[in-house]
């Protein structure tokens, strides 16, 4: 089965590279570092003798989730360095912003495509002592090559929904064989652990979600304070990590509810994918709403015009700043059946959280936040505006929700420490 899988990769490679080039029209980063994706690298640098820990974080969410673990690994193993791999330019850019503080101790690269020869070249070049995959990444050839070369594979902060499990079982022995090659899975919840065990993984431990351990950067808080100062006293509804199709629903509901919402309410929209910034700006302007972009907004003491109805968050690495500047946070990907996004970040900043019906990718953490009173579920975009109007009209309830959200986030810290404690037996 894996031989057939490898053959399919080689046959599809021209199409994969063509798609990469086409995506580069909107995101130039897709046209860079192609050699890395094919497993070709330059001469090893002088620090190559240091023990190498390999962490793979596919895109933005996984990279941000990996921050507490990366920081802890470099502190726990002071003689080591980390090779941090990604699949997307946005993930790579996020990593560059988060980990510049580590200097030469952290090197970034794209993960090579999952063929035996490409992965083998990667391992020969970097010589990692361990491979740590974040959340849901399972690559059959990568795991097989790591096993053949004595590199233990860890799946950290692992989550596996029922939907993903059903998809995995359709691949038969390809993924079950790969799963059995994983030395350790550190699962977010017992439900995740049970689903992972059903794939044949021998060692599965429940450690909780590393995302609860994220530390809000002082620089992000400073930007949030400056952003809030530019906005002024207006109430702010943040719609974070919105996906295609959701912005239209939100804008339509926003316009329909203008008579019930505070007249000076600012709608702050931050699309999840940066290649959609221009599209969303045009969508807002087409409805006759005055829009400003964060990239054009000076934070040097000037005030944003009161006529601006919608602020478009078009910057990278500032999500904590956006959460800090808002009064209410709606977490996107949940109005449509997309699985939702993680609500831990706004909770960690003590913000009342609104979330849609579709949260199957983060079901337990969402249910726990709801049970703790730090989040509220809305049925649709109209319900989002109704809940916003209600919370903005009730300061005490809004403050209680924010307090509950912060308590919920603090209660679940410690997954990084628990994960770190499992690693010494592997390398």
C-alpha cells in the first residue's frame, strides 16, 4: 500500500508543483524555497554538531500552538537546536516572527514532500534525534524512514475527531501501519487518545492542550493597547479567523442589525487566510460600509475616523493584539461546517467568547468553555449580532463571561510540562 502511495506522489508531483506556482500568484511565498520541498539543501552550517530536535508545524495554527513546546525544548536541552518545518508560507512567516528570539538555535525549512528519497535527504542533512509532529500530521513515508533511521516519532498536542478517524480508516493499512510506527502520542483529551489507540498506536498519553500554555507576548499587548487607543471608546466586536463564506454572512447580519446594535460599534474582521484580505475588503466596500485596513492605520497616537464601520485585520502575527483590543471575540470557522478554530487565545485574555454551531475540530475544549461560562454558542450570524447587542448592553454579564473565560484558560495549563516529561525515554 505504501509503495502505491509513493508512486501516486511521484505521478502527482508535476501537478503539485504547478498548483504551488499558481498559488504563488496571490502568496509569493509559495514560489520560494522549492528545493526544500524536494529535499535539497545547502551545505550544513557550523552548528550542525549540536543535537537536533525536529518539530513540524504545518501552518499558522500549529506553529502558534508549538510556541510553548519549542521554548521549553530549547530551555530543557540547552545544547540542542531545533529544525522547525512547515507546509505553508504563512506558517513559516509566523514561525519567523515567534522564534526570532532564539537566533541560530532555530532553523526553519519546508517539510519535503512525502516520498522516501526526499525525506531521507532531509534526515541525512539535519540528522534529527527526534521528530515531533504537531496535532494531526501523519505522513506514512516520513514515519517509515524515521523508523528505518532510528529517529523516534512523537505526535504532540494530538487531536483526532470522529470525522478524521473515519477518513483515516478509509486508507486501510496505509495509515494504520504509519500509526504503529509512532513511538509516542501526547493526546489533548481522553477521547482523542481512544481514537488514536484504535489506529494501533502502542503508547498514548493524555497531556492536555499545549495551547493553554501559550504566553501572551508583551509586544502584542502593547500593539493591542495602541490599537485600542486609535479606535477610542467605541465598542469592538472581533470576528477572528473567519473563513470563506462567513464574512458575507457576518456583514449581512451586521447591516440588518444596525438598529439594535450600538450606533458606534466597530466590526473588526480578521480573515484566517491572508490571500483573502483584498477580497474581503472589496466585499465590505461593496456594501457601502467604510472600511479601514490595519496595515494603513497608524498607531502613533492618531485616532481612527469615527466614520469607519469595519476594520480589516490584514496583519500577520497580531492576533493577540486584536483579541486584546476587542470587547467581544467571535471565533470563526464555526458559522459554516468547517470545524471551528481554537478559542483558547481570547479566553486567555479574559474576553467573552462567542462561537458558532460547527466546532467538531475543537469539540471538547469548546464544550468545556461553554460549561465554564466563558463562552456562548450562537446559531447563526443573526444570532451573533443578537448576542453582541445583549452583551454590550449588560456590562456585568460581559465582565463575568470574561472572568470565567480567563479562569477556564488558567485551569488547563501544564500540557507542555507533561509532554516534556515523556520525551527523555525516547532519545
